[in-house]
C-alpha cells in the first residue's frame, strides 16, 4: 500500500511510527490546518504540540512582520499547496527562507528550509492531506553565505592587493623556488632594474639581471632556506640600464613567503631606489667637509643656542676668540653681553634681540676677552630650518682686518694731504718755470747788456754814465738774488714731498 493511497484510519498509526521532520496539513484552503507535526520537527522548533496541531499553517507559522518579503513568501506557499491539490504531484523546494518565531523570546529568527511537498490521496483519488517534509538548512546556508562573503572579501582583497601591487610607488616582486622564478613584478620594479616587466616574468631573476647575482643571490638564499628577513640600507647595486652600467643605491626588504604549514616557498621583495638621495647626501657631506676646512682655514668658530633655554653648543675656536683656553661652564646671552665693549653694547643688544626673535642677523662689535684684550668680532646667525627655536651661526676674529681698515683710513687721509702737496708742487713747478723764463731772464738781460756797454767803452765812457750802468747792474742783481731765494724754498718743499712719497711706498 503506497503512501499516496493510505486509509485515514491507518494514518495515525503510520504517523506515530514514521521518523523524520514533517508536517501533515488538511486541505481546507486557505487555512490548511495542521493535522499532525512530527516529534523530530517539533524538537527542532523547540515548541509544544498544542501550539501546532489543529492550527492553521500561518497561525502556527506566522510570517515575520518586519520582513518586507514575508507576505510574498506566504502567497508562494499557498500557491504550492494549491498546486499539490490540483496536480497531485510532488513539489520540491530546495531552499526557501522562512523566519520562525522563537516561542521563548517571541522574536523571529532567520531560518532557511529545504522542503518536499507530497499529496496524500484516498482510495477515491482525492487529496486528503498534504505532507511537507522539512529540513532546517539554516546553518548550511549561513555557512555558505559566510564562505561566499569570505570569497568576495578575498577577491576584493586580491584586487586591492593587485592594484596596490601595480600602482605602488616602490618596486615589488615575488620570487619562488630555488631558481627564484619571478611570479609577480610591478612596473616600478621593471623601471629600477631597467627591464620590461613582461620579459622577466616566469624567468629566474638572476637570468634577467645577472650583474646582481654575485652580490645578491646569497641574500635570497638566506631568506628561502633559513627564513631570515634581510634588510638593506643604501645598498650599492651596479645595474646595466639602457645599455649603460650604473651605480644605483637601494633600501630593500626581503621577506620569506610561507604556506599555511609554515614551509617557505619564495621571497617577497620590496625595494626603493635612493640613488638621488645618497648622491645628494654625499654632496652635502662633501660640502660640509669643505665648509669645515674653510672655517678652520678662516679661523672662525661655530655656535648654536636654544633661545628659550639659552643652552649653547660651541666649538673650541669660539671660546678661544673670547680668550678661554678651556670652555667656560656657563654661556648664555648674559655672559656674551658681559664681554661686549661698553661702547658697543647697545648695538650688540640689537643682535641679541634678533636672535631671540629667530631672525637672521650679522653685526660687528668689540669685545673684551677674559684676559683683558680688546678684539673686534663679526657674528652671523640664522634660525633652525626645521622650525625648532634654535639659532646657528659662526663667529670670526676680525681684529686684524679692523686694524688694517683703520690704517687704511689713516693712509687715505695722509694720501689726501700728499695729493694736496703734490698739487702745490705742480703749481710751484709752474712758478719755477715762470721765474726762469720771465723773472730771472729780464734782470739777467739788463745785467748782461749793461756790463757789455761798460766793457766795450771802458776807456772812453763818462763817469756819470758808468755809475748809472753799475747802479742798473746792482738793482738787477738784487732781483736775481730774491728770485733765487724763492727757488731754494720751492726746492726744499719738493724734497719733503719726495721723501714722504718714498715712505708711503715703503
């Protein structure tokens, strides 16, 4: 006797002995009153029999009022029941969400079911009951959902990692196996080694860059065989890029890639080229060294000061300029000011004010050293470029320069006087020439002419005429003597100027 043609009287006996999770419904549309619910299903629902037997399907299994799709699910079940009655065929519903009300808390719990609906017909072939074999597959569905979400999350992570890998501003690559086959490499990796990424994939890395094998294979083997993490800082790599051998510097990390069982299968590489930074730093270091030599050659001292705490760092030359053989215990603005020459303190205070305001400054001042000597110094100061409240600077002893400057001023004054005397000498020269050409020539001509007349007529000349000529000669001689005296004085002035000029040159 098949289940589809069982007598009603025999149904209860069969029902009480039939294992499984099922519910038998009457065909009283649209209530579909529950005839019996199995013990196994009742246990799964954690319910009481009186809450199910004799109740309509949606009274025993109410829809979740908070689920917007619940009403549609209700209609779906009604259609299934009607289909069973009309077609008298088995209907399978592999997965269906239908929330079940918890009898203890009164809340609805998300539940998934696998259902098989079978009609039970009597001897007349009419559907007498509907039996619903139910299996709670909530945990399976939730597990599948977790797996699905995990897969989606994994794919998203893979995509994020791939995008990061490809777009990362640093060189990234993955090598596997003892030959270090390149499984993955991003564009930056190709750029730094001077190769197209497509040409190095699926090939041993040292086949692609053989120039690095000697220095870098041993590092990779330490990672692969010993599980070490290898870190490099500014490591030199002599690469052939664009057909030329280049010295490149890199910071890098080699990490072991492990399987779930802990076995190491490859090397994960991250590298950053720091060639520009290294070369620039070396230039800076070279410049600093040259500056140090320049400072030492110029006999300058260096200093820095925290303008808030007034703590200082000074080199030996700085303290030496102030007359200290050993560094003084304390040094601040006050100690510095105490060394300033009294006549220059107001000027020095302006420089101190600039330093406290973190402004660049430079000034010259006189100081009184610890042993009482007066020196000239020049100070330069600039604020810390990093934003700290510190000033850095140099100090130079310019006493010798200042002495030379004073001497220079004296020499300029003296030279001005000499130039004036030279101008006077030039004028005297003109006067001398004028005397020679005019003032002396006329009286000498008179003397010569008068003496010629006397000599030519010495025997016949009248005494009175002779006396007149002698008087003319006498007067002219007096004039000549006077002019000669002026020339002597001019000659003395010329000698003084010549002597002074020779002293300046010496």
